[in-house]
C-alpha cells in the first residue's frame, strides 16, 4: 500500500507552482530537428513525385495521340533484387537510322514469355523516340493524387513526432509534483517498463509507467509529475525532452 510522504519535498527549482518556464533538452532539439527535416523532405518529395506524375501523364498522352508502332528486340529480361522481386525487360528498336533503348517494369505473366532476342511490338513518339512502351500491357503511371498523398503523409508524420515534446513541455510547465514508489517492472524488447504509484493532492492513489534501461528496486522513491486535470498523464522527473529554464540539468533519476 502506498504510504503518505508528508515530509517529501520536490526537487530544487520544481516547487508546486504552475506555468514554469521550460526549454528543450538535447533530445528535444533532436526531435524538433527531425520534425523540421520531415516537413522539408515532404515538400521536396511532393515536388519530385508531382513532376514525375505529370511527366508520366504527358508521356501517356503523347503515346496515345502521336505514337506509332515498331518492332523492338528484347536485350535483357530479369527480376530485380528488391523485396517485391519486380520483373523488368530491356529492349531496343531502330528509327530514322538510330537505335533507341528503353527498359520497363513488366507484368509477370508477360515477362515469363520474354528472353533476349524476343521481338515485341512497341509504341513510340516520333518526335521523342526515347518515349516508348510495349503495347502488350499498360503503362504504370503514378496518379497525381497519390503523389501528393504520399508527401502529405510524410508531412503529417512530423506532427506526430512533435506530440511527445508538446506533452512533456505542458507537463513540466503545469504538472504537479508528487512522490512516487516503484511497484514493479517488466521486460519489453530492449528496455524495462517500470511501474509506479503516486498519491494525488486529494489523497487518491494513481498509477504510471516509464521506460528505463536499468532494473529498479521495489519501494524506490521517485518524483512524479502529473496533470491535475488528468492524472493518467504523468511522467518521472526529470523529463527527457524538456527541462526547466535557468535551472541546472538534473541527473536522471536512479530507480533504486
């Protein structure tokens, strides 16, 4: 049973006041940097994929409206080493005295009948012979909506990266400190999950858990920060992503 700790006092600079000024730790800054990189990467990816989708759509239009037929000779048929094991075919054809080469992904049922030396009919654009495609299967073009959906998903992921920073900043700025006690722990992947209990100002007992790399000793006294409006939002002090402004960096709590 969790005993009262009437003589317990919070760590220096923490106190019981709310709206404490906070700043980022090194880990917090790294997480912010990751979020910024994701936003920039999403913008770059959106531009690249958008241009790719528009280029492929234009090539489809040219092949459909201006393309003419030619017999091409397969130079190679292979399966790449990717996880998806995509099948490919390379071919070449002659037009206006010049040889043009191209390679495309191939449906497996079409690929199985191809080998070096096979003849396949292709459609190409006379004004741009580098644009060509076998007529036996459709071009796999990237839809423009999918291009922007992918980049948008990457951008949204930056928001989720920032959630832990926002939660910890709010908890350190407004959270109430309370003494906590280790009640147990369990192994999870490459870390340990510590279970603890702490007493609210009302006298009720709440529970929490935190990750650690060292095994704790049951009965250890900890400093817990919790949200008075929602005690289920709690964490062990000091926090990993934020620290108090103008306060020395406190040592990480030893669970012993």
